[in-house]
């Protein structure tokens, strides 16, 4: 019995002297391994009687359990020491403020586009989206733009691979192609509903076409007020009795709502666009504030040209309408007092965060 007590004490001392997990496993083998002292004692009971085996076996098991408990305690102590060492090496100063991720927000031009869509949506206009890589037909031909027009020059327009030499593909120079696409789909749907087949121009009854087409556009241009990539919002209203008077009312109401100002004055200045006739530039003037007394051009507009009405599949003797095109980037500059368009696209978070 005394020998077993000494054996347990010897095991505890050996375990306590183990400074690493590897040393502890070596010490364990001396006492609990296949050739360890406890195992040898168990093997020595073979020659004993049954009564002697019961008595000695119980004492050996008690010693083995005491040694295993000491082994487990030392393992835990070594693990705790290793954890304490690691925590000390990787200590965190919990008194410092945490690193939080910043909250994002919409780009100022996106805020303007949402505002434009909401205002025209309240007037019954749909919002149309379309491809930024456009065909020559939708971008120029369908909009009554002749082959010798400057906009078709390689110096003014980004042409891309695809299409043909006679009808190349390009990055759209305005969102007006969506007016044609939307109107063509609108007319096709009503021709089909009326059971009309063939290519004849549609002169039947159908709901008015009211749509705006906001989106990115591209031209070879870059300075403080122009960017190679910029945004446009085109608008179209076609019906049987849509006049220039309606254009003036709709756009005046839009501008006053957008700028939240009733003292805004609009001027429709005669101009020329291939796709409208008559045409007008739209200027605005504030009656108060830092821009008071200055006329600022914000859009182009006009009565839709009969050739464009025909390209929509409609009979121009029955259907008439107006169209306009404005730059949301310029509207954003005016609304927020920004004097350089390039600031919107430099990606400077310090600048963009002011609009959140």
C-alpha cells in the first residue's frame, strides 16, 4: 500500500516538473503507458489468488485514478498558461473606440434622378430603361438625324465593335432612343390588340404615351461643365391633342417643384433640333438667391417632328406630341451649388458625403 502512495506522489512530482505538453506526455508514459509502472503492477497480479487480486486490484485502480487526475490537472494548468501567454502577447486596449464601418448613401446625381422620377411619376409618366450600347438606327436615324450631322462624327461619338459599316453600334449619345423603343412597343401592343397587321402607320385610338427615360449617356467631351459620361433624362408625351402649351405647363411645373421655388421664371428660346419642330432651348432664372437675375440653360425641347412620329409607327396627321431632354448632372449642380461637374465623378468621399 505504501508503495502505491509513493508511486502516486512520484507521478504528481513528475507531472509538476513538466514545463511543456511534450514533457508531460513523456512523464505520463512512465506511469500510465504500455510499459509504465501502473501497467507493470497490473501484469504482476496474474500469479495472485482471487482474494489477493481483489484487494490489490482495488488499490492499484485507486492509485491509477489519482495519477490520471493529477495528469488532467497539469494538462489544464499548461493550457491555461499557454492561453495567458498568448493573451498577453496579443493584448487589446479595450479603452480605444471601436472601428465602425461608415454608412453609405446615394450619389447626388442618383438623388436627383430619383427626384425627377418621383415628380414626373406624379404627372402620370412612366419610367423607361434601355441599352447603353445602341444601334445607329435608334440613336440617329429614327430621330431624324441625317448622315452628315456632326453628332455622327467619330470625334463626337464613341463607336464600338458590332453592327455593320452602314449601321454601326455606339455608346448612346442621349436617352432619346428609349423614346422610340418605348413608343414602338406601345404601338405594337395596341395594333395587336386591335387585330391590325402589316406595316401601315397606326391611326386608331390608343392611350397617350407619357414616358421619361433617365440614364447614362456618352460623348467625346470633358471640361468643368462636361464629362465623357454624363446623365440625361428625356421626356415624351404623344397624343391626339398635345400642344406646345402642354410642354410649357409640364416643364414649368417640374422646375418649380424640383427647385422648390415658385419665383422661378422659364424662358423658351427658339432653337433647332433634328427630332423636334418647332424647337426651343429652355432657360430658367431665379428671382432670389446667389443665382438671381441670371438665365441658365437647363433643357432642350420641342414639338416631335412628323418623321419621328412616323418612325414610332404612328400617323402624324393624327398624333402629335412634345419631347424634352435635360441634364440631371446640371440640375444637381444648380440645386446644390456645385461649380465643377468633375467633382461628382472623382470618387472623393469627403465631397460625396456632404449630400447624405
